[in-house]
C-alpha cells in the first residue's frame, strides 16, 4: 500500500526566532522535524511533502536527516519558498538536489510573483549555483477544503508542492508493487518529472526549472523506465533566450574568467554511484577545439544525486573568432549491482552545449565583479543592507550578479558592457585586460598582497575602480543583538552592511576612507531623484577630487543620540557620499550605498549613475554634472582616526572570512595569475594548477560545490589535513616549473656557491695559519 506523510505546517517556515511570518509569530524547532523524519523512515513512507522552507542550508542536523530520508528511498517534495520575485531566495530543503523543489505558477502559466527563484547559493562565492526549482505547478488561488466545512482559495508554493506530491503519488501507483523497489526512487521520479515537464515561454531556467509538471508525459516516461543516470538540465543553449538566461545574454570570448555552469547528476541506478573517469568534451566541429573546459564533479554520487560543474573558457587562438560552438559533454556513472544482479550498472550521461562566441571586447567595456570578498548568511549573522527593512533582516540572497543584482547585470549588458566574475583574491587577475573593477557591498577582509597589487593596478596599469559601500557602525550592530530561541544562543552581527574598516585599508593608499554614519534621505543628481538607504559617508578624500555632498539624517546609534540632543532627531547636515578621482594612470569612484543597485528591497535605482561612473573609470569620459567645478576639492577632505570605523573585537571574524587565517591562492575561477616579487605578468593556465608554497583550503561547504571530492559531496576532513586534502585533490603540478623555479632556484644556487667559496677560502687560510705556527715552533727550537 502506498503511504504518504504530509508536513503542511506553515507556508514560510524559518528555523529561528525572527520567523518571517505574514500572520502571527510562530516558531518551529529542528528537533520537531527530526522526530517526524524518523517516524517517516520507521513506517516506510513512500512520499513525503514539506510545505516549509528557510534559508539556513547549514542547519546540518536538518540537512543530513533529509539526506537520510532520501537515502531510505523516500521521495521528498518541498516548496521552493514564497520570497519572490526576489532572486537568490530558494528555501531549504527544496534547494537540495535530492529533493524535488517546486515553484508556483498561476492559471495563465506565468510564474507566481511570490515564487522564490534564482540559482542555489550554497556554492557562492567560490562557485556557481545549481538550477532550482526543479518543476513548477499551479499555486495561485487553488481551491482547497476548510478545516471546518466548505472550500477556500489558497496561494503559495506551499500549495504547489502538495499538488506535485499528489502527482508523484499517482505516478507511484501505476508501478506494480513488485517492481517499485527495482525502479522507483527519488532520482528516477525526478527524472520522470523534469523530462516530462512542459517548458514555459518567458521564464528562465532559474525561475521555472524544467517547466510545468505534466502528469501524462511523466507517466509515459515511467511506464517504460529503465534504471539510468542523466544530467539536469541536459542542454545549455546560448541561443535559447530567455530560458538560458544569464548565459544567453553574454557570449564567451577569449581571455575571460571561466564561465561556470553547474548541472545536477541524477542517478536512477542506485542510492550510490561513482564517476571513475573525468567527463569528456566532444566538439561537433573543428571550431569546438577553441573551447577549453575544466570539470569539477562528484566522484561519489550520494544520495541519488551529484553535481557536474563546467568551467568554460575560449582559448587564446580564438580571440578573433565569432560564431557558434556545439558539442556534447559525457560522463559515465557506475552503480553497484541491484539485488539479484551480478554486473555493475553503468550509464552515460550527456550534456548538450551550444555556445555563442565573439571576439574579445575592448578593455574599456570589460568590467570585473568582485565576488570573492562577499559574505552572506549562513553561516554568520550578516545583517540586511537597508535597516529600514525589518521583516527580512538577513543578507541571504547571494549578492551575486545573477541573484539580487540580476537587474543591474541586464542593464549593463544592454549598455554594451561585458561583466565577468572573480571568485578569487585580487591578485588573481590581469588588470591590463579590464576597464573597471566593480566592488559592491563587500563584507570580507583583504590580504596585504591584494592591497599592494590594487594600488599598482590603478596607478601604473590604469585600472578603474568603482566601490559601492554600505553602513558600518559598531554601536548599531551591538543593538541588533538578539536571542535565537531555536539555537538557544545570542546572535550578533559579525559585520555591518559592508566591512568598512577593511575597505578603508584597501583605499588607504589613495587617501580615501568611509565613516561610521548611517545616512538616510532623498537627494538628486542631474535631475535624477534618488534615495540614500542606510548608506555611509566619505570622511577622507584627496585634494583635486570631486566630492558630492547632500543633507541627510544620521540614524546610527551615536548619530541618533546626537541628533536627539540637538533638534529632536530632525537635524540634517551635508554629508559627502560620492567621490571621483584621477590617480596615476587610473580612475576611482566611491559611493556610500549599494541599495540602489541591489534588487532586494530597492527603493530607487542608480543605474544611470552607475553607467556614468563606468564611463569615467573605464574610458575617462567625464559627465559635466559629476565633474562640475563647484564640487572639486581645493583642500583634502580629512577626518581624524576617531571618525573612522573600528573593527569589532568581540567577534571571531576568521570563522566567516575567506581571508583571515587563510592562504592566498588563485582558484579555478581565475586566470591563475601569479603576483609577487617578480611582477604579476606571469600567467599559468590549464587544469590542475597549484601556486608554489600555498595550500588550498576548503571554503565551499555547500552541496554540489565546485570542489572536486573523492568520497562524498560534503567531504569530511580535519583542520590538520584539510589544506593538503584539498590541495592535492583540487590542484596539481605546474606545467612551467622553469618559470616558477626562477623565483627561488637562482638565489639558492648563488647562495650555495657563495657558501662553498667562503668555506674553501676559510680552509685555505686555516692551513696557512697552521703552517706558520709549525714553522715558528721549529725556529724556536733551534
């Protein structure tokens, strides 16, 4: 008999005290779900629906219990979340690859505005997210029964999810009971759903997944199903817009940072599978040889699913190529024999590629987005950038070009800019190839080598730098402390909206610094009305620069107290918020607020201002309003150290940082540039690279992260061996040892030669002294 357990508790579940409820505050504990999951396992459930969700994919007891559920052959269906239309808002556990994540649509086959969307964020900032949701179903104004009598209209992905759970139950019921154990499992059911789904016209893959669930098409697939492995999505087609957004929006070109596409491997042959040989790229024509692909993938696929990440680049010989590259990527999956079988089960997965390629764009149009220094929730309490948003206080949307900055990405592409993503330190790119380095809402620290290189890049290489900061005020952060009833611990922000003390260190060589005010108010630049939402002020800027100031209210703890004493909280003063500067060969623009670029809770956008800034930093085109004589600094703007933000001393920031206590390395999402005492024009390209003297650490803890592991998707390692484990697994030997060796071999040879020469001279002198002493003794005896 088919058994079903439905956990339909609350539509917007969050596992902490500040649950984002549309009704009364409710609290649900992880332990309650663990008990329910154990009951499902003990009673041999077939299908389990979860109309719950939350952003904490690092709630390990919960996540690992979900793995245990699916490993026990229970098909789990879960709502993707009601946090749309914002991107990067996928809820856990629906964002797990072994779970069928369901989004919502209306009866016109439009994505419901409330349906969460955007790639998974487990892998950010050092990789790229997977496609979710898996499918969508009707979830707006669905008729359901009241608890008392009659019917009522219901909306939400919490409604769409049980609709799909019902579809799954119907599909299970068509399989004879004696064959269910043989072919029915979470992977085969997901294969039937995504392969049978009807792709909708309009939404992209990160909004609709495979498309609207289709019961009859999935039935036809299951009716003749043979256990096999497959890849989802099975096609990446740059010509299929808008479905293949964002890939279809920006073509590949030589010299760019690797473009990462992260697909999911579904293994219907068994709960565990193995990839024993690397995936293979099969170009369909000669032009396909211009494409270089590195792969990171799950060598062990468990439970039922794994990942396959493609790191795609065009080779240097394709710098002038324009056209389409087509071909297939194949990966072979092996699973142990099923009960009663002797032979190992094998299956070849195929991923079809159709990629647009253009000649390398001019430097002025190439923008590099710094993703490496972004930190988000989880694991730490990273507060929302705009403090006016009180019902969503966590910064958990990814801060990626393709999540909450996706509208800005579209705008820049429409304006003719090419935007690349850097998930490695600032020492890992060639500044001569880019017009502007764009740094927006960054929370991490910086290596000293990064600070030194950026100074050299701007002054000597002509790199443009555009920085959009955020608020940082220690007194305000302390006040935001709260007690989490679920973890029974006090939560306190580990940083502000951005890490201003770190940004000040980065900008110190240019004489620029931000303050600790939290400014709010309306203002206008060039007749464009804007809103400054919890931004900071500029307190240091060199003479000769252009600084724009406007009257704002300081809402920080210290500022609010001062304003209250002066004028009942209504005191406003001019505060510098925008600065533009030419320094050496390069140009710098700094702005104290990123809310106008962030699609999450944006009040007004500043895309027009951003374009003018990029025109200046990338091409030295000066807007007459931004560079009017009235805002030119005849004297330097300088506040003493007391007005600079100070770091918190009560937080162990190294727990959340990719910099503090970590090694400086270039990951596979960079061009493998080495910057050091010999200069930074040495490029090391290809797969399996490792910088001399450095180890690779495990920064990506998420499911399907683009780290190559040998025993599981979430590799287990100790603090003692984690550097060597990832270093030996992830990177290999250099192909150009003579170049790297020149940094230490020549000085070593000179030192050894000098030592030998010195030792030889010393021996000769010692022998001569002994001879003189011996001769003196003989003469004395005479």
